[in-house]
C-alpha cells in the first residue's frame, strides 16, 4: 500500500516532487523516483510485502522497464510461478513485480489475470507507458490531462491547483497508453455473468451446497488477504460483515499459532462497542478499542472531510469514527481487513427489499458494486491511508464477487420478518453466537454513535437562509445544511476540483 505520482510527456521533476511530498502519509517508510525518457514515476512506500527488498520503482532484470504500484496482488505467487516458467527473472519478492512482467509479456490485457487491489504505472526506456487500476477500483488513481502532458496520482490533493480543474477518477478495470488511449482489461462484474438456476422470490431456503460454497469462497478470500510480512488485524464493528471476517481470520491465524488482533471504535454508549467486545471474546482475539466524545468527533470532522476528499454526509458520518479508529489502530498494525462490500453483494440494504423482480435486483446489485470506487471504497482507503494503514476488503475479492452475483436472487431477498443477508448468516451458523450472528444491521455511523454527535450540531451552525443561498453552488444541488457544512470544508481544501467530474453523491449507505 503506497502513494504514487507519475507523468507522461515531461522531463521536469520539480512539480512532481511536490506532488509526491503531499502523499507522504500514504507511504511513510520510503520514497523513490525515476525519470524515463518523457516519463517520470514517483513512489511513497508503506512496506508490507518483501519489506527489505521491495523498494520502488521496481525495475526488470534488463534495467529498462520500471513500475510503481499501490496495492496488493493476492495471487502473485501463482502468477509469478507461471511467469518464471516462461523465462521471466524476478528481481524481488514484491507482489507488485508480477504486474511489471505481465505488462512486458502481454501488455495491458495481461492484468486481467491478477486478483487484487492495485494501481500501477509502468514506463520503459523504449517509450512504452501504461497506467492501470484494478477492476473494482479498490485502490485510488486520479488523472489529469493538459496539452501533451498527462499526470497521475493516488489522491486529488496531490495535484497542483491549476491541474485540479481537469482531475478525474481513473476508470476501474482500465489501462491507458499514449498510443491506444483507454483500454478495458476487466470489469468488477464480468460481462455476461448470469445467476444460477434457482428461486427468484423472497424467503427461499438455500441448499447445503450453496451455503458451503458461500462459506468456502469467503474463507478463501480472507486467507489470501492475510498475506504479508507484517501483522494483519481486523476492524471489528460488531456488525455481521466485520464479525464474519474476524471469525475467519481468527481461525486461520490460530492454525498458524498466531492470535488475531481486532480493533473497535465508538462512543461510550454505542451498541457497536458492546457487540465488538462480545465477538472478540467469542473468537479469542486480542481486542483493543477506543472511544470518542462529541467534542472529539467535531474536532476530527474537518480533518476527515479533507482526508476522504468528499462531502457526502453518509460518507462523512462513517468516516469520522473510522478516521479515529485508523489513527488508533496504526499504532499496532500496518494492515487491517474490513467488511466493505457485503451489503452490495448480498442485498444488505433496506431499500433492496423493494426489488421484487429478480432481473432488476441483479442490475441494482451490479450497479452498487460498480459504484463503490467513488463511495465507500474512497472513504475506506483515505481514512486508513491518512495514518499509513492499509485496508483490505475480502468481500470484494474477485472470486467472492463472481460467486455472490451468480446466486439466485431468491436466496438473497429477505421475506417478511427475515433479516437482511440471511444467506451469509445461514452459511456461517455456529461461527458466532446466535445473538451476534442474527444481530440487526446498523450503519457504522449510527452504531458507532457518529450520527448522534455530528448532524444536529453541524446543522445548527448553518441557517436556512445560508443554505438556500449556497445550495446551488454545485450540480446536483446540495441536499441539506449538513452537506453544505462539509462542502465548505471540501472546497477550501480542493479549490480547483470539480465535484461533478470526481464525486458520486448518491451513496446507498
């Protein structure tokens, strides 16, 4: 996990060095850069895999192709073994190096082989240049083009103000070359993915093989994402998604003679803290928690808004406790697993109960998965990386996405009196006590107490007259006085950024 800066079309490094300095929080362990013809690559490193030897920019054994990367490739061992058999020589044990060799061997389309979260930029002495982002958009990448120069960075705030007006999110699952432009190499949800034959109406009971398949695919994802040369913890909210991730991780690590570390946050009276303690006790994790007051939340709020680079109220409310939790957790580990993505795959949102047509439900789930890069994943990445902490999302593993979206809608839809995500609950029966496994869903910003301490206080500081005067500063218009408060902070931090090009303001959470 790192921060990257790159440009194609320049030999000037001064402005790019300033951009790289703005990303020091993403990679406090090391810094590297290289100029390659008309290209420049810069890297801030958070050392996770091959701590001693994985310094970037990575270079091939011929010393004529360089690569900087942000993220993790979970199937790097398998892909690397195939590449070695094909004659490639690896210089490091870094998981990112497989991307360099794939790009050499197959070009951008070769990245479809990777299972992971990543943003890569490659430059070669012969003039080749490739920038790419993982299919889900778990890892951030932004780009901006001015004349013959194209810049890339992990965060919008890295760009100089004169560049911010043309900054856009780099599209997930795409690569860019100066010769071919944008190339699609993969999608978050594969084209033509169809669900299995099965029930399409709510309340259908899933057969044993479906429950076993659901359990096995998530266990596999957690096992893959525990990789690394540093300890890995889990953000434990006490909700279903993070509790299942923690329960799986605890069993995997116990098999290796290790004990899982879990971390929780909330106000003194928040239900999430109590539930997280109960889960931690049941799975035997080494559990730590931090509490915050209304004053703490209000003090952290402006910092959190600047960190997540968004003013969506739902994101901000969840970002504040997550920012405080990340700050606390970074004292103990460098990597955490989270429960992001389960609601989008297993129909966890309340509004999805209104979808009675199976095809419409499937389309909506696909839409929410493909929208995550500008919403929950943006918040998840920024609040953790603000403290040099890497967040991984097992539910958004490539294999989990494909399995979940192939399941018949009837197994996901909850009938009257049934809780959401009942398929997940049934699949992991016995892994948690029933009162935790079947606990009612609470949004993180609500369960951790953030909504109670933020919304009313912030809205009280803005009059209705101010709101009416300023709500049309962006399109679509601002929705509430709370959103206006966050927008003012956003605008002060990213003066040149155009929200209509960079943000999605319709979070389902």
